[in-house]
């Protein structure tokens, strides 16, 4: 008698079931991860270098004060889940990008209003576009940012050379922005810039009286610019309530140094 053929599961169906199972597992994992988004690095694998850097910074700097800065690139903040703490270290200042060139950051107003209800020092910065008019950029910041007593001084973020003017003219424009904004708020603004840009463009050219906030992500190493007040040492921080990485900053000198940067 002829034997009956045994039924076997098609290979294509097996592969499909495996892919569906893997996809479901990944979806469950990512959903859980978002719902239990833990502070700083814990929900993402990091290099040993980054972990060492965080420990190094807070062990070696005198009276370190932790702060973060963000822009709309970090997306919407889930305010009822926001935890202003990283590895048991409280976040003491929170800085937002307010304007860039002639434009306004689309989430600034929401961020600024929300932080009014929180016990933290808040600040606003302007991203300087080196090919745009410095006076109009200053007017844009002044129009959009209402700084009050206890807020950080206005901050100018300058990181790039111009493609339409010389470095000398760029420095003149930067100084013009600082003077216009400083006169409006009655304080000297803070300059944020990269370590290399500071050394090659700003240092020794009349900007020494402005507090320096310098970015340097080198592993376990302080900035080459010795005169820094704030050091942005990482761009890979994590906070509950913010889904994307945030920049991490340290201010040396304790709360008195932070107070010296506030509007009084």
C-alpha cells in the first residue's frame, strides 16, 4: 500500500513565525524601557570610558554643581516624570535653547513656563549663526526671552566660523551681540563654545571678562581652556522624562559660583 505523506510546516512559515516572535519581543522590551526610563546611562549600554568620566569629574572638581542643557532636539519633556537627578547627584541648573539666528526654538516657551513651577535655576541660550547680522540676532533673543531675578545670565552659543566674513569681523559681531544683550539685561552674558574654537578664535581677543562655558568631551580630561566656569563634559546624559540624550555640565566652585552667574 502507498505510504501517506507526512505533513510538514513550510520553511517560509517557520521563518515568519520567528520574525513575528522577535518583533513582539523587541516591542515589549522597548515599551518597558520607555516606561521605566532610568536616569543616566542605565537604560543604554555605554563605554567604560563614559562611566569613568562621570565619576572622575565629580571626584576631582572643587564643589561640583551639575547642570543640563537641551533644545527641541530632545523632543517633548514628560514633565510629570521628569527627575532632576543623575546617579544620586541633583541637577541644579537647566538651560534651554531659546533662539538661533533670527529664529526661535519651537519648544522654548513651553519649557520656560514649565520650569517656573520647579525648584531649579533656569537659563536660556542663543545659538549664534555666524553668517547672520549680530544686531538682529541680539534683538531676536531680547524679544523672546524674559529673564528675571534668579535666572542665569543670558548665554551666547558660538561654535563656528563664518563663510562670508573674516574672523576679525566675526569677533566684532560676537562682541556686538554680547554688548547689546548685556546692556538690556544689565549683566555680562556667558559665552558657550567648544574648547578648540575658544583657543583659536576667542581667547586673547577681548572676551576674557565674560564667564566661559566650554565643551570638551575628551575621555577623563579637563578642558584645555583653563579659565572655564562651566564645563560641558558629556553629551550622553539620561534623565527620566526626557527620551533623548542630554548634555551634562559641571560648574566648579559650589552654589556661590552658581549664584554669581544669576541675575540679581
